C-alpha cells in the first residue's frame, strides 16, 4: 500500500492567552497595513506527486525577487510557481529549504515590473498585547488560482514561545503566539506589526483536538533572518530530502490511504521489538536521502549511533553535523523489504549531507 502525504495543522504547547490588545501610538490604520502588505504577499503553488498544494509567502527582497515561505509548503514539490495579487502564476525556483527550521527561500525567475517587498521589523521589540496582522491565501470555496490575499488582525498573546507541535514536526525555538486567525493555506505568510513590518512567518495553529482555540504561531523574524540569508545562499545543510513521520505520532495511521496499513506496520514492528523510530513516507531523487537509497517504508531507528524517535531528535543530529559529513544510519525494513528482506530485518547505510555552497 502506498503512504500518502497528509496536511497537518499541528497543535502547539503554549497556553498564555491575552484577551485584548491596544495599538501603539505610531501604528498604522488596519487598511493601510493591508495596502502595504498585500502587494508583497504571494500564493505559493507546489506541484507534488499527490497533485497541487498551496501556501503563502512574501517578497522580502524585490531587487533579487526573493520570497520566503515555510519548508512544509514546498516539501516534495517538483515544480513551483507563485501568484502575486490577481496575476497569473509565474515560475519560481527553490534556493534553499530547512525542514528543521520550517523555512524556505524561493526566487521568482520571471522578471516582474513593479515588484513590491516588505521590510523586516524586530520581533524582539514585540510585546504581549501588541496588535498584529496576518496576510495570506487561506483555502476557500474559490478556485486555488483565483483566491485573493486575506487580512486578519489580532493581538500578541506571548512574544517568545518555544513551540513543540508534534513528534513528526520540528521544534520551533522562537515563535510569536498571537490571535490573528490563520488557516490551511496561510502557512508561510507574513505576520506584520503596526508599522506593516514583518515580525513573524506564520507556521502553526492549535487544532480543535487540543481543546484550545484562537492560538496561532509565527516564527519570529529575529530568528528567521539569519536562516533565510543562509538559504538564499543555497545552504540547505539540514535538508536530507526525506519526508518522515514518527512511529509514536498519535496520527500515524492517518498518513496512509488505508489506516489499517498503518496499524499493521506498527503491530509488526512492535512484534520485532521496534517501538521507536521514524517512518520514511518518501525520499526525493537527487537529494542526500535519495542518493543513500531511502524509500517509502524504511524505518530509521538511529542516526550517527543516536536513537531517533521524533523529528526533534532527527534535527538535533542534523543541526550538529558538519557540511558534507557522512552520517551512519540504521533501521528496519517494513513492507518495502518484499521477499528479499523480511519485515523487521535490520539495514544500514550512510547519509552524506549537502556540502557548503560554492563561493
């Protein structure tokens, strides 16, 4: 059975809630914030093996036609385009992606007259109660190619939260928790302060299953800026090119077309004494994972002799490794082993990370 990519709106862990906010004396009127932010907010369209998916982003350097978005928006994409305003989609290319930071940088490859960008603000100056605005292209009843940028406003609930949303998603060390509504499709869009400056990149929301509503999370701009600079230079050292899910994720079976397949995988692995690990949903060709031979169904249990049971564990190893370092990886076969490699049989390989980009 083929595993399928699942869109996850993860639950985060922060609980601090502000119920009201106040504008600063120099804050712009909401309409002006929208008018400044909308022309630089883009829809990101990614063609994957499962079809067309979409998210949001923003132009942050018009001179170089650079756009930021979330790494999970473009994960597994074969072709990328962006829509600016009411225009037609135009081609974009991926300069760099870091799944451990959930950030990616694209370059618009077709010249755009009058391209607008947004400036970064200092997220370190954001305080609880400050008014903020989220812009993006959330899903709606409209066709994906005709949706318009949506503006929502809210307040900062907590200005610096370390978010650990899911065992299958990376931990985000610095986020702004806020109440400006974001929905699927908003991922990767900007969170603006009262001066229409970027103070965050929207990434997460609480789920209904968590019994908490009205909490949304944006990667803080102060944390994101150096990561974006690195990605724009082509440094994707933490991107192995795989899509992983934790065996311990409560939603593990939801990633399969037939949940019974996921249940069978867990049961058979448990019978072989495997309780923790990362299941490979797919591995892109011409990536470190693809070159190392990873395929759907592989179960990773150790990287560099370190047990890995969550995406945070995987990222801890990758982020501490050097460029082009060879990392020994150990694991077990599941249904991908066929008759040659029985379910649960051990395997070993080496993962060679991306080296430093050429100067």
